């Protein structure tokens, strides 16, 4: 222990006593030895993971592209983890990842510098443990703070190439938006709407979902979608459609052409305009105004009912219902005919000859002789004369 008496040769806690005049050389030698031991122990304890990974940049930085910029398709480091022994699948994901990044770059004129990590989750439990997302409802998940995308292997194997490209573009969009806003969170409907635009995810199915909900008066408000989306798959699909259309309205209000979001995204990425825009997006008055505009653009509920009623899907449903009804009616009629025929046969077999005479009159053998026709008479005469044919 350190002594409390400052007159001893031992230093007090937190301090070192001044050296004696005759011990300068020994003190310097001790300090040199201690410095050498400290340096050696520091190098020995340094973890291998702390070493730089070649020339890869270790930060994720957003970069606005100018007219003179022409990045190469495979610019930017990318790491795929969990597929070290499956080269063909790793190569496929790598190619699709660069294509997804090129789509976002082309749409927004924004690029990033930094390593993106793509992690393959083979088992559903592994995917849920790493992302907190239910694997039966999600194909992939992104974490902008970790620059990482996790792929749900089960959903990936069931999808085709176009769906896989859409999945990666969607998740890369989350990485872009999350890092572009530098921790300033935007409403969830805005983020999901933006990444859908970046991935080009609008479809006839989403349009029909939106109009069907409008016809039923079931469109969720943007306030309901600010922090979370429903977990029910049908309600979640509706929330995505509302987010897409909501962002389209907001982007148009900030100068984008209908269906485009590039100017809106660049404004969001701007150091000065971005924070102001995010603040506007959270204002209840602006949000409620976009809500009303969204419903107004969908038209009246009667119009929505007409659109739903005349959509191809509904027409085919009506046709199938009518065909089914016609088949059912025809089947009932045939059954009735067969039943009546059986009943008539049983009834006819129970009749006596007198009953038949009373109901139908004389039988054919009881009728009088019918006059012979000229042709029949000719044939009879030839037969009687024995003439050969």
C-alpha cells in the first residue's frame, strides 16, 4: 500500500515523490524500462480485428453526385458474410448488390463511400435473433447504423431474380436514408415510401389494395403510420401502399414530377435544408394536410367502388361465380330430370293393360288398317309377280 507519510521513499496514491539528487540515472533507467514494457504490452494486446482492412474506407459517407461524376458500376467496397463455402450464391448476391446500388445512384444522384455488409442467415431462428424480424413476414432487414443487410435464406430461395433485386434495392435504400439523415429520424411512412420509390415497387396489386381500402373507408391515417406499421400482412401491405402515395405527394410539393422523388431525396440529404425538411415532416398540421390531399387524389368512395367493381380481378371473380352458379343450376336440373324419369318408369311399370288403354287409348295393333301408299303397292306387286330386282 501507498504510505500516507509524505516523508517516506514511497509515493502517495496518485502522486510520485521527487527523486533524490543522487538517483537521477537510476530513475531515468527505470522510466526507460517501464516505457519499453508499456509499448511492447500494447502491441501484444492489440486485437487483429483492429488492423485496417486494406484500403477500404471504414465510414459510411454520403456523396452528392454532380454532372461530371461517372462512378463505375462496381465502385464501393462490399462484404458478404456467411457464404464463404458457397461461391456461386455469394457471386449472385454480389452482382445483384451492385445492380441495386446502381439503381439507387441513378434515381437519387447520391452515392455513398463505405463498406456495406450483407449477412446470410440460413436458419429462421438465426435471422430472428440477428434482426428481431419475423422470418415468415420479411425477406431481409437493414440496420443503417451498422451498414448491414441481413438476408432471410428461406424467403430468398423462394424468390426469382427480379424479386431478389427488388429486395436488395429496398434494403440499400434504408441504408441510404438512415445515414443520409445522420440520426435524425423521419416518419416511418416517409422512409418506407421513399425506399419503395427507389426500388420501383409500385404495382397493380398495390393500387388495387389502396382503392379497395378507400372503397371500404379503411385508409389508415399518416399519423397511425409515423412510428410503426401493422404486423398483419394485409394491413401491412396497405400501409406500404399509403406510404408510397404519401411520399409521392410530398415530393411533388417540393418540386418533383409526379412519380419521382430525386429532388426530394437530395433536399433531405442537404446539410442545411435536410433538418428543416425533417422538422416539416413531423408537423401534425402538414401531415394532416397531406392526409386530406391523399384522400382527395383517390377520388370519392363511389369512384373507388366503381374502380374496384370493374377491375380485372373482380370481373374474373364475378365470371367465376356466375359460371359456378350456372353449373350448379344445370346440375340441379339434370338431377330433377333423372329423378322424374325414374319415377315415370316406376309408375309406368305399375300400370295394367286396362290403365294404359284408359290413359293412352287404343294401342297401335288395335288401330284400323292404314291405306297403302303407291310406292308400297309397287313393291308388293313386284314381289308377287316374282320379278327380279
